[in-house]
């Protein structure tokens, strides 16, 4: 078996969370090693995953649901948004952004959402709003408008990394942010931006406590083709904060392979990293427009947002700031 096949089997064993549509089942693992689920690959007929792991190893399992029918209740808030801007002190560039927060008065944990190669268009803006609806103050920088870059750029402008980094300070300075640290949340090329913020700009642990990304580009976009396909960005080896990554089963090969390899290496190093693969969906499952959305897209989107929010809430809980003292007479 090739190294890639073994890696695919490993990832699907440890990370798959839902069954694929009905189909032939591969034979079960009888070797005595950790049970393996069926691997998947683009262009291959889907198969129902084999999963014979003990319940104690199924991290997504909830007895209360299975035995008693009790579903975990989602946190929901109506969301307000306002246009803001801040300055990248490295060169004085003004960065426009959208600040989302629950309409309900109060202070909430901080999350920075970074768009990818598509830019911060109307489809992508929904991603920041959905996370704010879970009870966060979410800053969404628009680094392309800041530097007059058209959407879908091929080349990566390294100066934009500093624009994202400056957003961390702006977000932490908001009076309605309840935490002294934030989480990074992103998709596509935004995953590379936030990786650089955490590692190259040395924000991890100091100001940033977790990394969440949906089908991220985990390589320098300007790197050579072999590096894009066969390697991940070296900063991954220095990423020490907890990580959650979400992808669709039919993610592009040249993206999924580095993601799987990166998560595998982080886990080998003993880090808190988890990759969740959703069967039956491909790239962009969380922002595809209604006319082309599938039932599987919606299931994957709702589940991933809930899991990402719960993960970030747990990581940020220890960093709640003390409530401001009440003024006299109040």
C-alpha cells in the first residue's frame, strides 16, 4: 500500500463523522490494529465507511442523544454588523473590515475571520455572520480592498499578511470583546493568512489561542507546483495552539493531500489537531448558493459551524476578562 493510501485510511479512521450514502462496504479490519474506515478519493464510487472502533474512541458520540433523544441546543443570536477600518502600522495601509456581533447587549469572545482568494463578497460575508450568531464578536478584514486587489488573485501579496495581523490588535481593543485573547477562523487562502499570523507574527499563545479553518490552503500560494501538491507550509510545524480543520470528501486533491499530511504530522507531534471530513460534499460546501446547494452541503455546514463554535468557546473560556466595575449610582 502506498504512503498516500495509508494516510487516507488513517485520516478517515480517526476523523470521519458521518456515513456516506448506501453502497458496498469494504471488509473489516481483522489485523488487530486500530480499525480502518474505507478511504475515499475523488472520482471513485462512494462506499459506506467501515467503523468498528469502541464507542469510547468515538469523540463525537453522545449517549444522551442515542439513548434519550436529547439534541444539543444551538446558541442563536440575531446579528448586527457595521463597517469599520483600522491601520496596519507597518506601512500605514487602512484596512476596511466588517465587525459582526450579537444584537443582544453584552460582551462576547473575540474571533477574527479571514476571507480567502474569493475575497469578502456577499457569499463569504455570511460565514462571519454565522459565527457571530453563535455568540462571538467577529472581525472580518477585507485585505483585498485595502490594497486594491481584484478577487481571485493568482499571486499572493505578502504585505496583506500584516494587514490581517493588525486586525488582531484592533479586535482585542474593542470594548465589547470579553476575552483577552482571540481565535482565528478562516477558509481557503485565509487559512494561510491566519497560519502566518499565528506563527510568523508570533501571535499564538500570546494573543491567539486556537486555529480553525475550512478547507484551508496550507501552503504559500506563490510556492512551486510540487510544493503545492506534496508539501505543507513549514509554519505548520511551529503551530502549537489547538487546531480544527473541516473539509469535504471531494476536496481538490492538491489541497486535501497537504491538509491530511499536516494534521497527521501535528498529531504525531502530540498537538491538539483534528481534521473532520464530511462525506458527499466538496469544496465550498459552506457558501455555495441555494440553486446548487445539496442536502449534504447543509448538513455539513450546520455541523461544522456548531463544532467550530463549541471548540472556540472552550478555548476562549479561560481568557474571560473581568467585568468592568459598575459606575457609582448604577
